[in-house]
């Protein structure tokens, strides 16, 4: 019996300006967000052929995630992370994805470095 291969493709520290947050002030001004994405898939075919079309294109993945953060608006980081997961899982080769979103300048009224969420979704979550 063979085990399911789950290689990882990672993008860390993707910085994007977006307009997300629960407070009224967060809904009218852009602020920085930092994304970390981990995509699990079988990369053996890409490794064997050295062909970009056999794997997830890192540049395209970063561009799609950044476009969601920059163009769409959500009140919760959880919803933003879910939306990015849905976009990544649209590629049927992806087994699962983990999206971490950090908000460095969250207006909490407390001295914190950042707030954030980490969401993991797999193919079954699309149903």
C-alpha cells in the first residue's frame, strides 16, 4: 500500500495592503497584511519533468492571494483566509492549503506586535 504524498510549497511573508476589519476605520483605509501559504500536493511529476506546468506556479499563487487581499473586503480575517483557501483549492492538484494571515497594526487598544489567524482546508471542505 502506497502512502499519499504530500509535498509542501510555501510562500512566507507576502505583504499586501488591504481593507479588512470589523471597525469602521478599518473599512475605509488600507492597512498591511502579511500572508503565509502552505500548499500540499504531489510534486513528483514536476520534479521528474522539471516542468512548471506540473506544479503550482509560486508567482501566480502569490498574485492570486495578493489580489484577494487587495481587492476584496471582509470584516473578519477568518473569512479572508477562507476565501484564499477556496481560491487555492480550485487547483485540483492541491490536496490541502494552510493560510496564515497576520495583521501588524490591528487597532486593539493594547500593545501587541500583531494579530492573526491560521486556517487549513482540504478538498473535502469544498463540498
